[in-house]
C-alpha cells in the first residue's frame, strides 16, 4: 500500500486554545474565590483562616464532580456495549497488537483524546475547590480510566483485543498534559486535531462508506485519510520577554492518504470477491 505521510510546518493563530487561555484556567481563582484565604500578622506570620461555609460548598462540589465522572464512565461503557460491541462475538480476555495498522493515525487519536479529556477533567476538579496539583493528577487519571473503557471491551471481543499500544498512547496524552501543568502550570505544547474531507475517487466511495461511515459526523471520528494531528508549540511561553506574540503557534502535523485497510489495500467485498488496490 502506498501511503503518503506528510510532515507539515505551519504557523497559525489558535485563539481558542492559546496559552493565555490555559494559563487563565490554571491560575487560582479562575472559577471562584479562594475557599480558605491566607492572612499575615507579625506574630503568626502567614496562616490560613478556615472558611467552614466555603469548605462545605467545596465538599459538595467534589462529590458532584466525582458523581458526574462516574456517571459518564458507566454510561459510556453501556452505550459502547450496545452501539458498537453487541454485534460481535465475545471471547475471553486477550491481547491484540495493532501497532502497525492505519499508519498509527488511530494511536495519535488516542493521545489527542486523552490529552483533551485530561484538560477538561482537571478543570472540573479545580472548579470543585481541590488544589491544583491534586486536580491535575485526578484529571489525568480520569482520562486514563475513561479511555480504558474501549480497551476493556476490546479485550473481550473476538475481532479485537486489549491493545498495549493504545494504552501507551493514552498515557502519552494524559502524561503530556500532567507533566506540563506540574512543571510549568500551563500548556506550552498542545496536541491538536484537524479534519478535512478526503476527495475519494468515485469507485472507492463505497469502500469509504463501509470503513468510515456514510455520514460526515461519523467520518470525522473514523476517517483516518481526512484527519491530521498536530503538535503545537507556543514560542512566547518559553520566553515571555521575547518578541514572539502570545497568539503565535508553530505546529507539526502528521497525516496519511488513501488507506483502505489496516495494513494494506486489500479486502473482500460483500459478494466475497477479493479486491486488490495495492496500486494506490
């Protein structure tokens, strides 16, 4: 199979994900005032005054966020089981090595998803009143737990299996978020995603629909030929006194072209005929 792998260097403005926004979320007080304010007196030095009312409210928020995470986890497990796995044969827990499939585009999808889930979850924990460091760990852990839903169900499906490659890339995304928050308290290097519909030849549109779905929304999630994953670096965040503007990001992109099978462009159609398009 002929794969065209592109490495793109481009400069773009990302207003919705620029570091100034992530810094704002990471800084104390973005969602609410500090629950236990600090004070200073000559005899005591710095000390914290316990605010029982705020502490009680924060405890309720923590339980609310924990409950929401649990509900989403259980709901997603049930929904995936019904919508995706129910039609396939079940078997015992087993492993499956899919590292060489789809030019690793699916693996980058795991990293991007885990990274974004970590950011979203950590901000919810911060909103609940937990310390920043605790929120970061819980956010990344929550993302890993959520992503494990797919692997657990894959592990009991005869068609797939538990993929260590998927879990490793989940860890790259969640770990990348946590490492930056704990080290820099901001996201200087972001994992981003873009989609541009691939222009398939007329004779391959049926194969496209069979693999990636007939609807545009479904293909955004599944069509690896239309996806690009970006590693976006903000130069200003590394040298805040320099001349780089805050909105400037430099991104390196990775994509692949005309993949019609996991490892090669060969498949059997619904009539049982073998199709060979390794000429692409």
